C-alpha cells in the first residue's frame, strides 16, 4: 500500500509545474552565481581568482523557501482536488498517507538542491578549478544544508496536512519559513555585537580632534541570555544555515541533531493530529 502511495506521488511530482520551475530556477542560479563571482573578481583586478565557498553555498536560503512553498502547494492540492479523501476511501491508512507525502517532499528538496549543486560544481570547476575547501568539508556542509532543508520540509508538511485550505496553507508555509530564516539572522546579529566599542577620534567643539576611550557595549549579550541566543542560533533553521554557509565550525553534529529533533517532533505531531482530523 505504501509503494502505491509513493509511486502515485512520484508521478505527481514529475508532473508538477512548480517542481520544474523550482528546479529550473536553481539550475540557472547555480550557473549564474559562479559566473557572476568570477566576473566580479576579474573586474576588480584580483591577481589570483579563487572560488569562494560563500558563492557556492548561496543557494541554501532560497532552497528552503522553495521547498516550503512546494510542500504547501503539493500537499494542499490533495485537499482541493479531493485526492486526500479518495486515498482514505480506498483503504490507505492515514499514517501511511502522511509518511508518503513527507517522503516525496524530502525527495523534491533533494532534487531541487541537486539541480543547483551539479551546474554550480561544473561551472565553478571550469572557471576556477578547485573550490576553496576540502572534499570532506564540502560534503559535510552540503549534507547539513540538505538536512536543514528537510527539517523545513517536515514543518511544511505538518502545516499542509492539517490545513485543508490550499491558499491558507501556501501563505502559512511561505510566511512561516521566512520568519524562521529571519529569526535566525536576527539571533546571529545579536550574538555578533562587539563586547566593547573601540576607541575612536572625534572633533571637539574647538575644532580639534579628541580621542574617545573604548567603552562597553550595552547591547552585548552576557550570561544566561547569551546561552539562550546561542541555543536558538543552533536550533533555528535560519541560524543553522548561517553557520553552514559560513563554515561548519566545531559543532556541526549539534546542528544535525537539532534538525533531526525538528523532523521527529513535527512528524510525530503531524501524524498524531492527522489521525484525528475530520477530512471534509
């Protein structure tokens, strides 16, 4: 029974215009970002043109937004065209329906990501040669971004399976993922506040320059508040992507763990609520 659900979902996936538009957008983005970075380095007269990791991993945030929108539209369509109800009428269990939809969204996320990675690697290899990092770090960061994207997909499926309005689902998924990403950026900006403002020169009333001493930054997070913000930087998908695109750091496995927690909890809650949901 699960095989039939997955097969039907795969057929729908490859017939989905949104999927092909998303994959095509990522494909073109993979080429354009690498070419644009190369042109900019040449324009400003860099003696040694390098392939920066930041240019390669620029897809991370857009990929999360695209998969969240895809989840909302793909699953939401099953309610609007009556497919969800028909699946239950023919005997498919609700848990299997939920799991099959989650799996196809994870597959879609992987394919959309690959649609960027392949042309980006090929274009970068032609223009630059070697990327500015080792193979192990490259794989670790790519897997981490995909796993974070999967956690976003699990939240998208949770929303999509519990809301029977396609329009509401699309809005909630889009706004929700953007809120999570911006929350991560905000947390990172607060943690980046300097502890002390450096000394500086300013012009006094008599027109002479006066040296101002260094002073503590009142916005700098200390103590338990800093610990809380650091936790949310690791836990929120936006914070995870900031760290994975900027560098893996020493605790990349913590990011993997938090994504796994999000996937497990959201899927568990989703299946439990969907079991009791009244399908109209």
